[in-house]
C-alpha cells in the first residue's frame, strides 16, 4: 500500500468522521428545536384551556341564581357545550357537589375532594380524582373557583397534542411538583452534556406551570430513518469523494515537487521580461524579470512552483540562476545600459543575508545599467537585520521597490526604513480604474505618499488604453501590463524598443 494511498485514506476518513459529527450535532439541535416546538404547542393548548376556564367561571358566576334549579342547570349545560376541553361542570355549596351539567341534581351529594394545590389565580385544583358521574372516569382534574367546579380529563389533552416525544405538564407550588397532564417523567432524567444521553426541554410560564419534553438522539434518529439514512449516505459519499480528490491532489503535489527539484538541477527554469513604460513618452525605460518553468511534461505556473521552491529551501539557487540567465540575455541583446532591470526576491533570502552575495557576483558587480530589487510587503522585513541588509544594497547602487503596494501594511516609516526608490501599485487597484471603483480611488493617495517621500510609482496590471489614461490623469508616470507587453524574451524586448 503506497504512502499516498494511506495518507488519502486517513484524511478522507477523518473528513467523513467530521461530517458525521457535524450532522450528528445538527440533528441534536434539530431535535431540541423540535422538542421546544412541541412544548410551545402544549403551552398554546394550556393557554386556550385556561382562557376557556376563566371565561366559563365568569359567565357562570354572572348567571348564578337558584342553586341547581332548572335554569341554573341549563346555563351549566350551555356552558359545557361551548367549551372544548371541559368534560363536566358541577355546582358546590362549599363542601359538597350538589349537581352537575351531565347528571343533573345528585341524589346523594358528593364531597369535594382534597385540594392538591391552589393556582396563582386562586383556582383550587384537585388532581387524580375519580368522577363516577361520567361512566366512572378516573384520574380527572377538578378546578374550583367560587360555586362552580370544572372537570377536565388530562388524557383528553393528548388527543390535541399528537407529537412524538414523551411530555408532562406539571405545576410547581412552594417547591412541590404536581403532575397535571401527560406521562409522568423521571425528573432526574436529564444530563448536562450538549450532544449525548437524554435531553430534557423545560419551559415554564408565570402561573407555575411547566412543560417537560424528554427524548434522546437515538430515539430521534430512529423516528427519522430517512434523515439517518441520508446522514450515513452523505458521510459515505463525502468520504469516497474526499479520498479520490485527496489522492489525486497528493499525486499531483508530489509530482510538482519532484519536477521542481529536478528542474533546478536540469535547468528547466528560464527568464522572461515584461516592459515598464513611461506614460508621457511611451518609452520603455525598464523591465521586470519573471521566472518560467518548462520540462518534458509541459509548463508550470509561478503560483505552482514558487511555493515549492520556497518550501524546499531552493530559493537562493533558484533566484541567482534567474538573475544570471536574465542578465546574460539582456547583455547579449545590447540592452544593458538602456533599461533598468528588476528582480523579485523572497523575504527569506533578504532576512538571512543571502542577497548580499550579489555584491560578490562578477556579473552583477560589473553591470552597467540600473538594477532594482523588488520586495513584497511582509512582516519579515520588520526586523533591523533586514533594514541593514537593504541599506547596504542601496548604498551599493541598487534601487529598492515595494511590489504589490497597498495590499499589506506599509506606511511612510516602513517605506523609509526599507530605503525604497519605487512603489509598485498592485493590479487589484488598477483593474477597475476606468469604472471609478472604490479600490481604485486609493491610487491618488498612493501617488501623493510617493511624491512626499520622493519615490517613483509604477502601476501594474494595465490591460487597456482607458486604464492607462486614467492612471496618467491620477499622476502615475510609469506602467506595466499586458497592454504594453506580455512577458517576453530579451530578444523580443529589443525588437519592441526598436519599433
């Protein structure tokens, strides 16, 4: 089994596990949301029942006349007809029940049951009572206020709450818990963990009533088999897809690393140059050297091979090779003293001082034209060692340019410390300049900063005449981009200059 296969298998398995964990966590949140929704539906039902009871008591008390008279019984029966959840209405003299809406006047008064608790609004509640008047009904709840007792069968609530989780309606009074409706749940069945074990959702109102809903993730997944199956299927497909993609990427990555290492030794890198043009005169005044790669398997783009060069510790051999090749080609085409030549350097080669080897290189030391060192804004240049290295190069006659200016964190002090001669405006500021985009509005500020510091400005990425015209109006004097020439050989640059 190859190392790439093992890496791919491990990474894809890890990603699949992460997906499963994420979907599992999402399922627990959905379950909690579903349980909360269930408890809210029970609350709505309780509110409706409470409003029914309050309205019934109010109407009954207002119509109260002769106890258990035909008129009074008619009023009680009419009220019973108007309610959804009340099973019977009884009249009491304070000690006994004398008559009910369903049975009429009782031949033997029934003693009022013991009060279980008194609700906040004063209703006296008795639960788990027998009510023989209606076919010997058991476990009813009786609520008394004034002369009237409302009889409710808690089990009838379940007909209106058709939801999948066990639930219980309880009433708390003085720290004592009273079952009111639903299943009697284990009050200890709760855990603190967010994702495992049983889950309890409890919501309480201002009247002492609480709704408890209890479940666990396994029950939820079992009740939602399609969702569970989808989770497993997605995890499997994602794991397989990840395996294929990771293996392909690792093969590709390994291939690039191999080609780059081999290319440094086999001379697969070659330089091209891109002209820098003075806007006012439209004259080529310099060029930037750009590295390219080509071997028997084809081309690699800079964003493919540059990170590999850096990670393999090949940055300086690679850079000095590009410098010497480019300078030889420029000299062979009689451009040595006609244009300035700019090279890009990796921050590591500046901070570790390797770039100072240029001062001992015969080709560089004997160069007749101007050489420019381009730096990309980086926090690695914050240290004094980098400042000293750049100072020595500046004193030796090199120009220093900050490449991609505006994308980092440069300021005037930073520019001064790096002994700069040029600022190169990043192409992202230039691409929408003819449309007056917000990013392009920063360009005049960069030009102003450069003028105050005595620096020259080059705008990169110029692709059409409209951009060039706008940049010229903004005070930019030098430009570089496809509109003035794609990267080309030194021989092609000579032909362009001679045109």
